[in-house]
C-alpha cells in the first residue's frame, strides 16, 4: 500500500514514496569541507560525472588547495573544461581560496561544524560565488555532516510543481521553504536522502520540458500534472506555501 501524501507540509511521506521507486539513499565517502566546496562550485549547472572528472584533474594539479590562490585562470580553465561556465569558474576559484585564507586563516573549514546550520550557511554564502545550493552541499555532503538540505535545479523543480515552494521563488526561497518543513528529528542523513531521491526524480520523471507524469509516483498528490516548462507561466499560481508546523 502506498504511503499517503499530505502536501504541502509533510516531507516524510514524500520520501517514502520516492524510496519505493529509487530505493534508500545513503552517504558514501565524504570529502573534507574545502574539497566539497570546490567540487560544488564546479558542479553548478553541470552533470555529476563531468563535475567529478574535472574535480579529479584539478585535485591532481593542486594537491594543496592553497596553491590555487596563486593560479591564473588560464591555467585552471583547461583542467575543468567542459564544466558549464568554465571560464567564469576558473576566475572564481583563486579568489575564493584567497578569501578563505583571509577569513579562516587557513584552508580548513572544520570550524563550521561548531556553528548552528543557519550561521554556517550565512558564513559560506558570504564567500564570493557561493550560493545556497553550494553552501548546503558543503554542510551536508562533506565530513561536516550538517543538517542542511541541498536544493539544486531538479529538487527545486519537483518542489515547485508539488506546491512545496512558491512558483516564482528563487533558490534561497526554496531552501527556506523546504527547510521549514523538515521534521525536527530528521538527521543530516535524512536530508541527504531526500535530496538524492528528489534529484533523480527530477532528472528522469519530473523533467524540465517533458515531464513523464504518467510514470510519476507522486502523480496523485501533484496539482500540476502535465505542466511542462513552456506551460508553467500561464498556469494559475498556487496559494502561498505554509511555513513550519
């Protein structure tokens, strides 16, 4: 029997329904926070396999991330290509490393584990080029193992279509809305799993242009069944999303 879904304020049934499709998701080997930050920066608008290959090449060239502070963009770009916006990211990375060295005094972000998640998110998003998705990835995916939900393009799309977030909100709005719905007893692993269930659902079923609504395990709870990207602007907006319980 399928789990009853009670949107827009109940995430556990959503997780259970997606588990039936994709199976339980558990964290694997975690990177240190600085490495995760650099990988997350590379991952923006880029496929995971492309990101990982670029990260491995960059790490081989700069086994000590501190050395990136002195690197020139023209030296970095060939290593990270073909990530999206490779030229921009090649300019951002040396600046990012220099700012971390100034703010933290060393290439080590382990101190973030001592902060509440919202304070750690605020510290990270003050770094150049770091948005909420990258900051949450550093907190949740790295050895920090923090309680932060990573909201990427795919999880944001799924949440928006389900009415969990505002239709016209940005990534920060989506992060705030979804975080407010997270049960108090959920751990960092629960948040990790929710992301890695919603993401493949967005990649394979609830896609941008041609969602496969007839195959969707969430169809009975979705108010926007059959709404693709080219139709979304003409559909009546949802009522405002409810905040925390």
